[in-house]
């Protein structure tokens, strides 16, 4: 069992991660690279991507930015 302080720290970290993450639907394998390039394009309001994960079966792309500044699209 986690102490209250440890649980609060973990909750804060999870909230920060969620606030930097977006989910893009209906992304086929052939356009995934193009979508990532668009999301990184700073002139379009994008930013540096920390991680990206694709689920080909559900055609979803989960992108986590380094910071919230990259989510101004």
C-alpha cells in the first residue's frame, strides 16, 4: 500500500502525462508518418513528441508531447 504522499505524487505525474497526450483516430499505417510530421510541425502549432504508439487493429495513434506547448494545434 502506498503512503498518501506517494499516491499524490503518482497522481500528479499521471495528470501531467495525460495533459500532454492526444489520441488520433482512424490513422492507417500508410499515413502514420505524415500525421506525426504534422503534429511535430511548430508552424502548425505542434511540438516535440516524446513518444508515439500505434494500434493498427483499432487504427489509433497515441502521441505524448514533451510539454504542453506542443499541443496548440
